[in-house]
C-alpha cells in the first residue's frame, strides 16, 4: 500500500512540474505550445475560408470547447488521471508478474527504421481507437458519456476536444496492452500524437479542401460532419464514419456514409434540446443513468430516425 501511495504522490508532483515547464519553456518538443499553435492555425483557416460562411467566427459554445481543450489534455491529467493511470499500470504489471509475465513487449519495433515504427505505432493506435469509438456508440452506458462530444451544434476545430473525461479513461485503458506489446517510445508517441491532433482539428474545422483520393485514407471535414449528423440512416442507427484519423477503416468495414455534401445538416442527436449546456453538468452526465425524458434510448432514437 505504501508503494502505491508513493506512486500517487510522485505522479502528481511529477506531472505538476511537467505542466509548469510546458507552459514556461516553449520548444519544439513542447506539447502545450503545439496545441496552441495548431488551434490558432485552424482558427485562422476557418476565418479566412469558412465552409459555412454564415456561421459566426466565435461559433456557439466556442469558449466552452476552448476550455475543454485544456481540461482534457492538461487539467484532467493533473487532477485525476495521471496518478490513477500509474496505479492501474502498476497493479496490472504486478498481476502479470504474479503469473510469470514480466514483459509485455512482443515486437522490438524500436529497432526498426524510424519511419517503420512510426507507421506501425500510428496504424495500431488508430485502429484500436476506431474500434473504441464504435464501442462508444454501440454500448448504451458509453454512449451516455459520448453524448458530450455529440452535443456540438455548430462545428469548429475546438469541438475536436469536447468530450467527457470518462472517454480518457476508456481510451487509455483499452489502448494500454496493445501499445505496450509493440513498445512504442515516448518520442515516437509524441510525433504520432501531434499528427493525429492536427488531423482531428482539421476533421472538425469549418473548412473545406478538395482532398481527392486521400478521402479514402484520411478523415476530413466533409466526411466527419456526417458522423455528427442528427439524422442517421435507417440501416446504421448507431452511427457512421467512426474514423479518428484514418477514414480507411470505415471503407473497409462499410461504415462510411456520404450521401451528399453535408455543409448545412443539423448536428446533434435526438434529445439534445434537453442536454446539459454547461461544463460541470456535462461532465457529471452519464455517471448516474435514469429513465428520464432527457435520456433518449437507442430504440427511441431508431424510431425517431425512421
């Protein structure tokens, strides 16, 4: 027990020190300023060449989403997740060691050329995240959390990071073992993460560009807008276009859907009118489910879509 208490205190202290250095020491390896820089870049793109020209520059809930960016990527880690995840990892490693498994590493990818382990790490992570994203739509309890992300009614780059804190827990927990098996290093994970952050901002942005054949490989605003559509196709009531960075998986598993240019489609989900609007209520949402009028079940959604 004392060991785990020390892990918690070291995790909080270490992360607080890291966060302070991130904010006070700009560099090419500084995630805080990469997030700021990419956000500023896509905000300028939206203002200079907006896809939805009638949408305000500071769209509905822009500042809420702006706060979500820093909460989910910085504050949440400092307040809860960092220490909790360290405990879980150590408990898992101890449990595996008790049955004779002392190393999860299955492939020495770090001995490969840089481009190879970056590519493998990216593909494995994106494929895992694609399936997790499907689970968020498929499992009713997880969908209650994921509704926060789908409560966006006017799309913009910052909507990328509006999501319930529980999603951090779900994604990181299910990602851990597969990524541990290939042993991706911190430097490579940083590069992969910055790339996927940029594509995620792009997917949610109020910006249009002709991506040509790349639309079959990479996610893009014209495809992702349909993922946020209020009205879903009758044969796909649990959602469409689940791609995080790659659209490739949607074409392979036939979850792609682009019936026409969706620039002005309604966004959200049945019941969004009564969904909480403020940060605190949204982040408490889903922790206690009750059969209220505000919580529309999958069966009810299917009826509404039809």
